[in-house]
C-alpha cells in the first residue's frame, strides 16, 4: 500500500480497485499504517484520502527510498502501479477535489495544481522532493 502512495494520495476506493481488497480489509490495513505513522489521512464526511506523511524523519525517508527501489524491480508492485495508472484520471478528480475542499489536520502539505491536459499531476519518485 505504501508503494502506491509514492506517486500521490489515494482514497480507500482506489486502493480497493488496485489491490482487489474489500473495503473492510483495505481500511484495516490503512488504519494500521496510520497508527505506525506511515500514512496520514484527511477526512471529509465518509471520504478519506491517504498520503505519505508530509513531515518525515531520516529513517522514514531512507525507508521510502528503499521501498521505491524495490517496488521498481518487483513484478507485483509493477502490476499494482500499472493498475493505478489505469485509474489516473479518476484518482486525479477524486483526490484533488477532496484535498482542495479539506484543510490538512496536522501539516500544511502542498496540494499540486491539476489542469486539463497536464501529464503527471503528482510528483513521482524520480522527482526527488517527494522523498526529501
């Protein structure tokens, strides 16, 4: 799940679609990751958007770098990323609209501008700042 967030925030329903998990299983996994400080959540009614923590210590930054390298070489993670890309437009619409409507609870993370016809809307692992 964490490797899917390297390319930007996702809603529970996006995790479900990419990973083929039920809503209950997905929410339980995400709650576990949240309790461990590996993801942050923004809420608006029943919709929840998960992202990597905006503030990271050196250990988490190193772990995310390692994860990105491993995920790039792993066929299962590559399949997950492919399915995520197939949902790119839906993810952009759902997540961007939600994040603009909701103020962050703990941090002032930047919400990227999304415009029609723009290529990659979220920073990618290769961009670097995502992992700084």
